[in-house]
C-alpha cells in the first residue's frame, strides 16, 4: 500500500494521473482500481493506493493525485505523488481496505490442471483470462461482465490479481470462529483464488473506555487445511507498522490466543480522533481510528506462504457528551462582581458563533467589544476546548431583582450558538445562572495605640469577610493571624508591636519613636483596594541611657525618609566608633563619655556630654548620589550629670528578737549555681558543655548550693532572682523570676521550687535550693539588642536553729531581707533563631560574712 498525507484539505480528490493522462477518479473507479481516501475533522487527508492498482507497471507503482486548488490561479490543481516498489512477494497477497478486497497469487508455476492443458499450450507464449467462476454460487461470467460489476482482474507474467467491492453480489457472509466475515472466492481457469475474507463491524466490541477487535487466527476460507504455522503478527495505524515501544507508549495491546488475535485500543488513544455530532440538538462524539493487522503464515501441506493485511476503520457508537456551564462568579460587592461562565467540553471541530441575550444577539467579536471577554481555552493535550465568558453584574443584559432584607438576585440568561466543522452543523446550548448577594456594607477600620502596640480593628458588619488584609507589605495569612489576631462576632483586631517589621518608623526623638502601621483591605480577585487605613503613634522609649560609671548607650533606628540607609554603616562623631550591634532596622552603640568624639559642656551645676550618630561623609555623598531624597541622617545623643549633689537617706530601727551569736570568728562561704541536665538533678552541665542550646518555654533546672560549709545550722534561702539584658544588675529592662523568696505573680510561666532531700551527694539539704524556670527572651531585645541575657540571684544565709523572721523564716515569705549577698549569674545568648537560646555558665561569686553577724 502507498500512503500519501496532505493537510488540510476539505474536498474530495477528483482525478489520478496515469503518465500524462488524467483519469477522473469516481468512487466506483477508486474501488475497482485499488484507491481509498479518508479525512479527519480538521481537514487532514490520507490517500491509499494498492501497489497492484490499475495503473501500476511491472510491480513499480507511481501514483499522482490531482487535488482541488485555487481556481483563481493559472494552475487550479495541486499534484502529489509517490513511487514505491515491493519485494519479495509471497505466494499469496491478500489486502482488505476500507472499500475493496484484493488478492493476488503466483500464476504460471502452479498451472497443472489437465482440462486446461490445451489452453495452456495455446497461450504458452502469453495467456489471457476469458472467464471467472465465483464460488459458492458457481456463477460463470466472462471478463467484461466481471469488470462491469465492479471487479478488477489483471495478470502479469507471474501473478494473477482479483479485486472486489465489499458489497459485490458474489460476496457472502461466513461466521469464522464466532466472527462474521465477508468473503469472495473466484476461479480463474482451474485455480480457486480466495479473493479475501474481510471483517464486518460485528468483529468489534465497545466499552466507554476500550475498543476490542477480534480476528480469527484460522480464517477458514483462506486455508486449504488446518496445518499451518503463524510466522508473523504485526499491528499498525493508518497502514504504518508500529514497533513494540510505540505500541506500549500508546497503550495498544495485541494478544494471540488459540482461536483469535485480539487487539485492544483505548478510546481516545493517539492515532485516532474524536468527531462531534448533533442529534435532536444534543451533542455527541465518536472516536475513529484505523488499525492495521499484518499476518504471515505458511501452510504445511501446500508449502505456500500468505501475507494478509487488513486496514480496518473503526468508529465507536455515539457517546453523549452534554456540555456543562460552570458558574465561577466572583464573590464581592455588586459593582465589582462578574459572572464567569465556562461552557464545555467540546472537540476541536466546534466553534462558538454568537451568544443570544434576552435583548440582543452578539457575535463573539461584539461580545469582546462590549467587555464580555470571550476566550477559547484548550486542554493541556490540545484535544478539547471550552469557552469562557465574563459578564459584569452591572451590564444591562443582567437582570437585577432587589428583595427584602437587603438581598439582591442577579440573573443572566443566554443561548450559545455553536457550529460543527467542516459540515457547518449548527446547534445551541441555553443556560440560566443566578447569583444572590446581600447588600454589602463596606468594612470599617479603626485603630489606637497603647504604650507598646498598635491595635487595628476591622468591622465587616453583616457579611463574611470578602477581602484579604495587607498589613504593611505582608498578607495576613494563617500563621500571622494565629500570632497577632483576635476574632469577634463581626470583627477582628490585629495587635502588633510598634517595633514590628510590618510598621515603619517615621521619626526619632530623644525619648520617643513615632511609628506607623498601614493596613489595606484588598479584593482577592483583582487586588483593588477596598479600604485603606493608616495609624501613626508616638511611643515613649528611652533611646539613650546614661550610667553612673560614665558609659552611654544609644539606639539609632532607620526612618521612612531614609529608605536606602544601612544602619550598620552609621558611626558616632569618631568614624572609628561603629555600632556594637546592627540589623536592617536599628544600630546600637555603647561607649564611654570620654571617647568617640563625645564633647562636654558645663552648664551651671551640670556636665553635658553630647555625640552625634550619622553616616561618614564619604558614605553620605555616595548615598545622596544614588537616592533622590537628599536628606541626611543625623541623631544627637546626650547625657548630663550633676556636678555636686546631696542626697538624704532615711532609716528606721527596731529591737532584735534574739541576740546574735557566732560559734567561731569570721569566715568565707562559697555559693555555686549550676544548670542540671534534667529534673532529676543528678547530672549537671560542665564548663566544657557550654554553650548549651535551649528553646523558648523549655524548662531550665537551677541548683544553688553552699559548697564549703558542713554546718547543719546554716541554711540558704533564695531572696530575689531576676534577668537583665546586660551584666549590670541594676540595668533596665528587668524581669523578676523570684521576689522576696516567692515566684513572680505576674509571670505567666512561674518559677517552680523543687524540694531537696539528703542523698549520696547532698548531705545537708538546707544548704541547697532548687528551682525550675522556663526559657524566655526580652521583647525589648528587638530594639535594644545586647546579644546577652543575664540572670542574677540574691541569696540569704540564715541560722537554721534560730530563725529571726524575714527571709530566714523559710522560702517564699513577704518580708524585707535583713541582708543580701551577691551570688552568681548565668549568661544567655541568642542562637540561630529567636526561638532558641544558649545557656552559658560564666562565673561563680562568693558570699562573705562574719560569723558574729546574723545573715
């Protein structure tokens, strides 16, 4: 078979060239001479010609078709052609095409019938057939009569050829292994030529998913005995053989059983196509594919081989595919709402022509000009399509009905006008879609500030929130909401620290920071702003601290007017004095008043120290060259100290309940604080273990103990324990852990005291105190980062045999401490993320006392 492919072509082939002669190719002549054609819905054409067609010469076939062309040009036709040859030929070649059956057989070597010896002798140098006898009817016809009935008979020096239409009178139906087949057998001289046995539609079974084609393995009319060997079985599509890899990729399968060769093809597989159909204005599709089977067998008695090729077009029954209209209208205020309709799905041979509304009919182009935005959408594999239409609620074609209680119904009625190509078969699909909306009251946004936070309240009244919230430059997502949002019945409140990265600093003063938070409510479909709200407040904040030891700290923050500022590049008056800590928003400085270019003035009885935080001159010039603001960054910091001052202290006395006594003279006691590895207090972290990683809210188990005393009359009591951001025990901010021997009542995670009992390690339980605290970090550390958190404890040493009240009455009493000794501290450093801290044991401190003084 020769196959030619041309695309696209929506008209029939009207002629075939035989050398220089043009022969009109009617359907009857195409069947008689071995030609067939097929077209898919997109106009792609395939032409098939038997290698033994009427115009082949010496088994070499040149086929040239005339195709319809542009009749406005000088040459109104296109010519496409192909030359093929085929060797070797088998003893018998059988071809079943879509419109004919063809068989050819080797001729001269087998002519041995005695009754025809006189004829053979007469035509030894060349013979001519004169009659054909068809079986089983025994109908004898001469060659001219056979050809008038649509048969084709030809002979070459080596082969006889007989071709028959499928619907010829002499063909008959025969059930072969349960499969109906159409057969034709002709006798030329004394030779039975089994013209062919070809398949009918009953050879195929259908499900919505799979096409199954059954071919008998032993086609009875073509065999002279049951003894044969099947040599080859091949499958192909459109007369082209496929290898096993191609078949697996397309999910084709061929199964050879004892009685049948079974071919399975998935509906919709590569190689076929879908076609649209309309029946009673209902939409259906069929799937068409043309598989090919090639068999080669040899009969053991006759020792003749047969090549059997079938080109078998298969079309599924009509499959209903009712189109659906999906309504995706946006859920928002009516002025911005849009009906979004998707109609589908269809094959690619369907086009949308127009849409009928209650008051008008619009073509697709007119719909787009009106703003309805009609678009065709293809499936990922480019085999299906849908039609998308957008109609605003506000367009006059949408019917609006206002009911009571603020309910509005929007109704859109339309009829889609569609057509199937290439036959231009029209059909329609109607739809009515509704949308019911409450009259939406736009949400309101209000806000206020306290000493540390912004409070933004969004009231969405009688509607569910139909917007997304933009806080600063960040969308309010689930994680954000869990941390900062509080919900009410018809509103929610966002509480955000003024130092949050979502806020911006507008200005900085010596004792305050002005911070602003911007909030926008956005339409989630088009990102249009529904409501915008901005809240700016001044927060009292000590940005400069002065210490009695002559040191100063200062915090510089990045303000909105200097968006390109890098805080890490800021310096004091002396450019060599940079920040001790910086990030993308703040820079923290720590210096002494006699360094870094600090100036001093005397004003009456006050010494005033001043410095300035700014960019070095060369960086300031470079920043002004790359930004358009042109503003300089300068922040003055100052401290004053009173030169001469008198302070008055008051004190009260009271009689002692007991006279002090001491067993010995003066002495020294050592106090040690350690971090246990768990609540058992059996193992402790050693110096080489530090730093130790801890997470927020993870328990820390502390043990404070006298380490050198063996006096059972001595007891240790924890009086105060607290945390600061630096080593100065009197610095701010400060968080109390233990107050007057008790846990801090304001702490949401209070300290837990653990009892101490004697064991192999602890000989005197009164010498040891144990408590459990939870890991934490300072909120202020975001603006005043020191990189350290210190924990301090005051302990009281008491006479356990003669308590005198106050702290010595036992742990957790609320009386003044008679005397404190400075104990020890533990250092906490930030590590990796804000949820992780490191505990580092840095030093031990001594508690000194005289034995004749009650501690």
